[in-house]
C-alpha cells in the first residue's frame, strides 16, 4: 500500500471511529429511545444528560471524548511514518477532525449526529494538552454562571488561540507549530457553525439552560 493510500485509510478509519453513535446506542439500550427524537433532537452529551440522566450522560461524554482523542493520539503516530505528509501536526489535525466530522455527521445515523464539542475536546486534549485545561475552565465557568452549554462551547473554543499565543512563556513550553496555530483559529468557526441554531435561540431568549449546573443562580 502506497503512502497516499495509508493517509486516506487513516482519515477513513478516524471518521468511522468518530461516527460511533454513542448516545444513540445508550438511548436504545437503556431506555429504548432514539435520543434524536427527544429534547433538543441532538445526539450529543448535553441532550443525553438532559434526557437520560447523569450516569448515561457521563458514559456518552467519556466515549465521545475518547473518539476525538484516539485518532490523533494513537492512530496517527502508529501510521505517521508510512504516509505521505511530513508534518505530524497536520496529520493529527486531519485524523482528529475526521473523527469530529464523523461524530457530527455519523454514517450510522443518517449523517445526523451531535455538535462535535466533546469529540473536538478529545482532539484538543491530544493536540494541546497544556492549554486544554484553561479552555475547559472557561467552559465550566460559563456553564456554572449562565447555564448555557452552547455559549460555554463557543467561548471555550474562542479562547483556544488566545491561550496558545499567551501561555507558552508562562508554562515554559515551546510555542505551538504553525499548523496547530492555524487550526486553532479555525476551531471557533466550526463550533459557531454547528451551534448556529443555538445562537439564534440565545438571541431570542429561547435557549435551554442547564439549570442543575448553575451554582450562581439566584
């Protein structure tokens, strides 16, 4: 098998890994439902928490994170030397984002999946392990103060390139490679795109709050 074929295989396998329909399977097994027919209609972790409870939701978010982490962290290093692109960061981006697209447009659910946040989070853990906790902190603070998971996802993704730029000197780490810096600038656009319906609801005041997570509510 030639180098280009190995790269294509890596991307396809990463997409299939990302396509694993976690919330749909958990919904069928535990409650006999299609999660996409309940709540927000989204096959992601947030809707799983709302509809199926915290135990099922925890399983969903854990597996969805692993789906985004495994391709860049495990599959890419395994096949990197056998494929055509010499930049490891670029190949990790391709494999990781293929997994995110697999989650968002799952082949096992008529190309209707989740919004990619948890799977993208797993990818970011693999690519930006020192910066990810700071992005996670932004998300957590937003959720506990506003209850809006969609807003938390958007703000956390927007903080990624900022943290990548300002934190390395304070953490005594090398700056991120150019390929990863460019990718970090694209992440907020993707998250904003997948949350475009949520943005409309936020503007109209119709967006659902995660009330149980709000510790600062009056």
